[in-house]
C-alpha cells in the first residue's frame, strides 16, 4: 500500500514541477541600473556588465539570453530584458580597461556601505527596476 501511494505521488510530481514556469515571470522588462564610481568618487567609464539567463538540463546550463552594457561617461549603466524562463546571473566583467581578477576589487552599495561583491550580484526581482551601485578600488 505504501508503495502504491509513493508511486501515485511520483505520478503527480512531474505535472506540478513543469507547471511552474512562464506564468511566474512577468511580461514587463527586468531593468538593472546603477552607477559605478572609483575610490575617489569619480565615475568609472567603460566597465562592462552582463545580465544572462539559463536553464538547467541535467547538470548542464543551457543559455537563454545574454544582455551586456557598459557604463557611460557618468558611470551609469542600464540593462533591460524581458526574462521569460530559467535562472539569471548579473555580473560585472573584466575587460581591457578593468581587470577585476588582478587589478581591481569591486564593491556594491548595501546596508549603507560598500561591501565586496560576490558573484553573481543579486537577488534580481523580475519585472522590476533593480538598482546596484558599485565602487571600483585598485588593489
């Protein structure tokens, strides 16, 4: 009898698991915006950010989208994308101007102070405007 109940539960689980999905994601864009300054409170120009999506198939991530943006002359960036499924990551990226692996540390404004960034930055609230302000400091 216990085995039959267990197998019955297994028969119900897949429809429940797969019913979660597109209905949970808003049809309006997720906006990520903010400003990046250096240790002297000057705007950082040309720092690249990546907002990407993926879903897991087995143990492998399958990319669903990739949106990038660089900071402008005022150190401001804005990325907008309609997220329809899967999971997302938002990351500052190293580029020719800023090597975040060896030359710079990046901090995010949280709890009224700059705290060192973890990867990925978040959480992201889908369909809303998410603001992340950063400070870049030389090592």
